[in-house]
């Protein structure tokens, strides 16, 4: 493997991160860079290149050249599959360093990142390696003397934009299927979360990906991101991030008349019916909202509880949550690390203040902590808010759970479906018939029954309503990264 000093030539830990364009590491055209802050200390630990529109144009040109003139397009599905398998192997081999970067960049508990995120991204590449070999079209019976078949073909240059909360996993979710289908990529990760993408770029090159097939431009959303979504050389966009930014991306895609996959915000409800084992249901509810310090698009942030057990569930939450360890992400005992950036924590503080003004009862938490200079926020439960409070309706993206009682199944479903989001939803009950009946009525791309967060590379993933459109993962992902061509050949002499 190329020395990581090529990626960080200045020597200091993570200092001087570069752009990866056309198989070469280089500085941004302007020479500008952005500081990387460790959210567990608030200190700068390095820098990344701050790309502008000219860097993005170079990356798109390199990708176009790789697609039109390079060897990549001549590769068979089997060739692509082999390189994806190799990438999966390198991800596992370099798992410690990838996890270390991710943890320092966004404050993820290191042990959980090593166990969860690294496995997940390696599995994604391994799964897509099998998809690369299973791309197929079909034959059609025509009314004339002709033979017809369909082909699934790559779009060409895919512009991929990813958020800060699961930098590695969500990048893999786009890169692996886009490559499996034979596309080339220009990727812009979130400005707060680019360290793992830098190493991934090198690992993919080391795995044998031809120059220009994967290009990395780090920088600001408003500059590099905006240049990427509006660039006329992009054939397909794939975006994961907030619904607010997603609307701008959708507008840019419409302007250039290109397809886009939208993985946007969420505000999942978790319904607890009165027949549950309360101990288990509360455990599921807690893990569902504290995971990744609540910076999780599918976090179960709205707990809807049958009125007969409402106060018991609240008491149980108040008893168990203070036992969670909030602290240093490098400590294996830590359950919640810091929020990824100070501005994200400030946002959570504003919502908790608003909850108090709206008459909410803070049952536990409700406080920021600055241990070691980090951006921590205690896991927080707020009861008694009205369903139309902004705190209930909007995505907070922090470790905050609102809890509301319901009287009937119909009311629970109506409350669950009452937000503009529809990414994930869940319910807990021992009544099998009710479980299926309610799951069918929830407006969400993913429904969990008696569990939370279970996911897999083989499962289609995506939202409804303002949580987005298009699907990632599962065999369905090939719909997002290929287009269909019909080929007709005359059978007349
Ligand atoms: P964000 O929308 O602020 O940023 C996402 C990405 O878009 C970043 O790379 C950013 O630099 C870029 N960006 C910002 N402005 C841009 C512009 N004008 N043009 C082009 N790109 C621009 O989101 P975030 O704060 O990084 O991530 C959190 C959000 O992402 C939450 O809403 C969360 O629910 C959502 N999310 C969704 C999923 C999913 O799969 N549906 C997964 C993870 C996160």
C-alpha cells in the first residue's frame, strides 16, 4: 500500500489531507484547507483539502475519462466482483486504522465502530461483489420478426454526497453498488467527516481500481458539494443527508434532468403496546435512541406508549438511562461518545429548551457536558409534549427521546405517521396478528418489530415522504445505479 504520508504529507497526525483525482493525490487548486476537530477534546487534529468548483471539474473530467477511455468499461462483472472482494478484505485488514480515524473525526465509541461500522462496510462491498456478477437483462417476444433483449447498463459518472454521522458505512453503501454496476464516482464526504474516506480512497486504489474510477473531493457542502450537484458532466446523483439539503440536490438534479437517489432525514416512532415485557421493551427503546449519540437517521426518537403502562415505562427509563456511560470514545466502557460537532450539540440544546417552553417534562438528562473539552450531551427523555410540538415533529439528531401516551391502536398509528418523515418505524408487542397489521399501516421504508437497528446489506433501505426516494442495499440497489436499454435485431432475411 502507498504510504499514508501521501495522503497527509505534512507529517502531523491527519495534517494536510489531499484530494484524490484521476488516481493521484493532490492539493486543492486554491491551496486552502479545513481544520479537523476531534469532538472528544474540541482540539484540531489535522486538516483536509478545501476543494472548490475547479477541483470538482477536474474530478468530473477524470471520472469521465476513466469511463469513456479507460479499461474499466471493458471489465466484466466478474472482474469488478474481484476488485470489490479485495476492497472488502482491505477494509477488514485496515479496520483498526479506519475505526481510529472515524472515532477521532466524529466521536464514535472506538470499540463499537471497530465491531459494527467496519464489518458493515466490508459486508457491503462483499455483498455488492455478488451483485456485480448477477446483472442481467431479459428477452422479449415482439409482434414482428425480431429478436429483442434488454441490457442493464451503468449511468456513467455518479456524483455521491455523504453525511457526517456514519461516514464509512454510508459511503460504502453508495460506492460499492455504483462500482458493482460499472459506474465511476466523484465523492464528496461531509466536511466534519472525511478522514476515513481518505484512507478508503487509497485502499480502493490498492485493491486495483483503475485510475479515475473513484475520485474524492473533500470540502464544504456550499462550495464543493454545490459544484458537484450542479455540474453538467454528472449522469446520476446519490445523496444522503438532511431533507433540507436534499431539496436543493433534487432541484439541481431536475435542472440537469438527471436521476437522483435521496436518503434523507428521519424521526422514527417506536410504539410500545401494553402486552410487552416492559424490561425488554424499554431496553429496545433505549438502544434505539442513544445509538451513535442519537445522530442516526433511523433513531427511534418518538416513543408512543400505551397509556396503561405509560408511567411505568417512564420510571424504567429514568432508572436505567443514568447508568449509560457518556464519555471518552476510546474507553471500551463508553456507551455514548460526544456529538460530532459543537454546532450539532447546540442544536440539541435549542430543542431541549424549546421542549421546556412547550411544557415538556424532562424525565432524565437535559444537560450538556464538556469533559475534556468534548461536546457531550446526556441522553434525555422528555414526557408530556403535545404531538404538534416542534420537538416531536422535527428531527433533533441527538440523544433525545420524546414519550407520549396513546389510548387505541388507531391513535398510535396516526401519531406514528403524523410527521413529514418516513424512514423507519417500529413497534413492540407479543400479539403476532397486531404486529403484522400495524407494520403494514406504518408509513416508513423500514419497520422493526420487537427490535431496533437490525440491518443488512441484503435488505433494501430507504425512505418515504420527506425521508427520500430510491433504495440502497439489497438486490434492488441495482435499480438505482443502472439504466435499461432495449436492443432489437431484425430476424428478416
Ligand atoms: P447535511 O444535509 O447538512 O449534509 C450532507 C452532505 O451534504 C454533506 O456532505 C454536506 O457537505 C453536503 N451539502 C451541504 N450543503 C450542500 C449543498 N448546498 N449542495 C451540495 N451538498 C451540500 O446533513 P448532515 O448534517 O451531514 O447529516 C445529517 C442528516 O443526514 C440528518 O438529517 C440525517 O437524518 C440524514 N441521514 C440520512 C440517512 C439515510 O440513509 N436516510 C443516513 C444518515 C443521515
